[in-house]
């Protein structure tokens, strides 16, 4: 990450304030110029050819999937493990998440219990088995179940992954260079409902949709996993609507 200078930090990547763009036209064109199915190493090569960032690290919040894919590369180079191996040994196994894995993994199509996703963009739902960007991982790529995600959620209360003090760092807003704050932590949106704080995140890839809302003070979490991208009730977010039912 020192390619962009000392002011470009892991914290910036985690907060989406690094100055890296999302997968825009220029980045995509450069990736596809290298491969029809680009990998994280292709991303590193493309970023290494950038002479400067679109904006100074810390100036703005801009959601950047490449930033989290780059974090996966950092994990691999520091740990000496592949990202799937690291996730298995440091997250999935300790939490007992026996039905969870990270791509790339052959189980995705070999295991009949792994869901297929469906897209409704063409008017009639169609299976969406793969995408040319599936070999990029870090910003997504995890297959899981609601039961396994409940185990993950519970492990966050115990210090099983990191200490509570370290975890609390993830729930702090980003502080921009001008002193203002952005309500986003390390992969968590920082929100409030009826004066109560909660952290959350949603995601979508292929035809899958996910939403995760967590009220730590209430020890209440709602996890929604869908394998379709049509007729998706997302306003307000599905998980929060369910959480509201219990909080009332």
C-alpha cells in the first residue's frame, strides 16, 4: 500500500476514505485488458500502474470495493495463507461456522445444498451462476447460512476473534481530514433508530442480497439472506423492519 505514499493507510481502506475509486470504467477496462476473469493479483497490477489517486486519502468517503479486495491481498501477504484459508482458520472454524466458505471454492457448485441465485432483470427470473468478476474477493465472496451468521454474530460478543477493545474500533466513525465524520466504521454502517444505536451492512452480488442489522446494546441482530434480486423490499431496509417488530 506504500505505492500511494505514507498517508494511504489500512484504516483509510477500512473506512472507504482511501481515495481509491470503486470499480469504475477505467479500473474495469484495465482489469479486462489483463484477463477475462481478473483476480486480486490483476487488481494489484492495475493499481500499481496508477500514478495518483482520484482524491487525497482522508478527504472523502467513497465506497470502494477494490479497497476491500486490496485488504484481502494484505491479509494473504501478512498471514502467508490464501484469503479462503485465513477466513476458515481465523473466523469460520473458531465460530463453528461449518456451512460457510469463501470463494474461490469448488463447493460452490459441487455441493447440492449451496443455493443458486436468480436475477429478474430480463423480466423472467433466470439463474445467475457466475460472473466474470467472481475471482475478485475481499469485498464479498462469502457463502453462508443464517444459522452460521448467528454463530458469527454471537462470537462478536465473546472476544473469540479480537478483543472487545479492538472490535469497538470497528464501530467508530471515520474522521475526515477536515475534522468532519462519516457514519461508517470498519465495514459497518453506524445508524440510529428511536435513539438507539445499531450497526449494519447490506450487500448484493450475482442475484444474492443480504442485510445484517445489529443492536449490540440489546443483544439483538437480524440477518436476512435472499437468493434473488427482484421484488426485493429494501425501503426501509428489510432487516431493520424485522428488528423494529421485536424492539416495539
